[in-house]
C-alpha cells in the first residue's frame, strides 16, 4: 500500500496532466474559432491578450501580469515604431488588437476594471471612469501618448 504522501503526489500528477490536456484542447479550439471569426468577443479579448503575453514573455520576463507589464507594452511598441512607419502600425489591426486586449486585461486584474461594449466597441469601465485600451495603443503609436504605463498607473 502506498503512503499518504505518495497518494497525494500521484493525484497531483494526474490533475496536472488532465489540466494540461484540457488547456491544449481548449487553446486549439479557441484558435480555430478565432480564425473562423466565431469566437465570442470576450473570449477573443482574453485569447488575444494571452497571445500578446506570450509574445512579451520572449523579451520581457517579469511583472507582465501587473500594471508594470504595461512598461513592456510601451517598449514593445517603441521597438515596432523604430522598425516600421506609424501609418503601417496603425493599419495593423492584429497588433492593435493584441496590445489593446493585453492592456485591458492588465487593467481588469490590476485595477479591477471590467470589459464593457458600447456600440460593439470594447472599453474598460470602473465607477464612472472609462478607458479605451485600443485607442491608448493607437495614441502611443501615433505619438500623442508618451506611455501607456504612465497613463494607466494613476487610474
């Protein structure tokens, strides 16, 4: 008979394995729905925020889940601006979707904002304060906003 500790280790390993399989299956299903345009809008925001998180993890290692993660967004956009003209970045809907969804998700977790939709436009709302994360990204790209982080840290 196995000891209690061995039983706990086996159950934990099985739980982790099942969770990993579920995450993979759900991720592939959501990727397929995203490509076909059938992913619900809130799931789309979460999924694309996750894509941006993965992209940022390749370069920026710490603080991505906190408000400090927006420093990485600023650096990421600055790097993009040094490589491409602002006009082409403003036309890159995938870039704006990913960075805006990530910004909104950080606000949701760090500052307790909630996603709302006004005329199908996603925005963040909290007690009378409204933030348009996708517009913040556009403003950062066109130069009318110096820092997404500085703007959001004082909200």
